[in-house]
C-alpha cells in the first residue's frame, strides 16, 4: 500500500504525519528518521503532537492492541494495517494524552480508516465509542509493560525478575534529554541545564536549540573507560554520528581517525579529524598501529527502547547471533592495529549477552595476548539513561 503525503479531508497535519510515519515504521523505517523527514514542513506544534502520537503508539503498542481486542473482539494483527494504525492512534490519544479533544481524535481516525478501508468504518466507530479512561486489568505482565513476552523472559532470565520488569517499564517513558559541555567550555546561552554526576554531562530542562547535539548520559560514561592521555593515537571504527568522537577529542591526542561504513552518517561528524568511510569487518587500510581503539559496535539496540521503541517489536532472536558475527569481525580486524600496551574499548547499546559477553569471551579465547581489564553494564530502569555494555581489552607489551 502506498501512503501519500497529501492532506485528506479534515485530517490535521499532525495526525496525517503520525499516520504516515507509523505506516513507514511498519514497513521498516526508523521512527526518529521518518518523523524528522515527514515533519520538516509542518508547524512546530503539529510536529510535537505527531511525535507524541508516534512514539506513544510504539511504546504502548501491546496495551493498545489488547484494547482493540477488548473493544472489537478481533486481534489487531488480523486487521488491515491502516485500520490497526488508525485505531491505535485514536485509543492512545483518548486514554494517554491530556487536552486532546475526543471528537478530533475519533473523527480524524475514522476518516483515516474510511479513506483506506471504507468497509471498516463501522468497526472503527464501534470501537472508539467504547474507549474511556477507566483502569483496565491487563491479562499479563508483558501487556502491562508493553513488551514482547519472549524479550521480557530473556531479561528476567539474565538480570532477574525486578530488573527485567524495570527495563521494560523504563522503555515506556520519554527519555530525558542530555547534552555535553566539555570542561572549561561555556554553557550554551539560553539553555536551562541541570548538572549530573558525570563531568560535562547536563540534563536539558528547556527545549532543544537549533544545532544542539543530544548525547545520552549512558553514552557519556563510555569514552572515559579508554583512559585517553595526551599524545595518544586514537582510532574510532564506528564513529557516526560523532558524539563520542568529539568527547574523545577533549583530550589532546596526537592523532585521531574517525571511521564509519555509512557515507551519509559520517558527514554528521564535524570535520575535527580525518574521517574515513570503510567496512570495519574487512581489512583496515592503515599503515600504523594505535594506542587506543574504540568500537561502538553496531547492535540490536535493545538498551535504547525508550528512544527507539520500534526495536522491541522488530527485533528477532536470530538478530543477536547475526550482530555477534559482525561485531566479532570488527574486533578481530581492530586488534591487528592495536599497539603493544594499548587498549581497545568495545561497547554496545544492547542488553543481550550474545552481543556483549559472548563477543568478548570469543575474542579472548582466540587472542591470548589480550586481557580484559574491565566490564561495565548499565541497565535502563536501574541506571540513568540508555542501557550499555562496555569492555576494556588490553594488549600485552612485546618482550
């Protein structure tokens, strides 16, 4: 099905954008990217509502689908995609958002259904007439925390009942925005900030200003694990969009090289050091070794469900093994360019052991001159910010 960008009937720009983005996400797009592209031409107020509806529908999808079943007697997955999306949008606005006129949420959602499947208009009207704000007894914990049962089971097995539940519940909340202000740099004018225990990391309490780079607190804790010192040479193999590269360059290294496989994304890294487009799973093109190597590895992203809620509905068990193979390949290539006595920092924003401990244990088994100095894990719901895993590997000196 093709969804156009043309306004339909009396549907507001906000709800039209939200509908199109949610359909694009169903087809494989990432919500943040699709929202940014789709809302560039609409007013800020409409863009904000579109974002609330999109992320709310994705975060609470299991609850919304249960309500569709409760009110209609039909599972959401048996409905045509445009109908299910329109019903989720309406139910989310009616139950979860304040100050939304019910007639607007209902009327525009029914209009969306009518335009895409006229035969379902009666069903939509019947369902939405039943929606209210009364508490609902959810049928199970997975629905209550709006998380696939198999994913919740994994987290419970690996981290315990309370931690598993806390991870899923944390993904229901909008993430706190953070920025980084390097030590001895002035704070951005006009921004309301709150200091955190992490040096240089501030919670942003005011709206994001144009050009401001958001940088999660969990991410800001990773780079210091490398113990970068003035004069070190530094290689960042998965650098885009560049927040961690910029943080690393707060130290006066002798050489820094930032790499990424994506030519478009590597342009997001300011031109503060050489930038190289490459596939880090293949032989690297460098003629020297580096004192410090950082691999912010591509991963499933299950530690970032608060900001990327579509991942929890999209990820599959086999993805963890697929990522592990890629991650292991990147580390194996990087080791060849690690100086004697040097350190390699491996990190992911995944919670899954296949992508974390599994990768490191495999690397250590095959590279006897490497040792693991430290491992660190941050869990959403327990620790502030996104979930991360990091391991610092050190190379034995020659002789």
